[in-house]
C-alpha cells in the first residue's frame, strides 16, 4: 500500500503526500507507524497539504485535527 511508504518516511512537500485525501491523511496521522523526529514536521506537512487545495481542505480541518 502506498500509504505505508509514506508512514516509513515523512517527506514534507512530497507530491504523493500532497495528493492524499482526508481519510488517507487521518489514517497516517493516527498510525502508530508514523515516524517523525519532531511534531513540528507533522504540523508543517499538514500546512503544506492544506495549501495544496486551500479552499476545500480548510473545510475538512475539523476531521483532521483530532487525529
């Protein structure tokens, strides 16, 4: 599964990451396999993900932030 590859290495700005849908992103954020050195990386990645389609994705942040 491609999402598993994203879990192994959290690559900020990776095109695959930016194209994830909300459900895929939430699955990654909730995963015990998520491997980041700093939580700041998660925040920055989430920010970039939202900016990729800001109008639509801002509406869905309430689904992501509890993760």
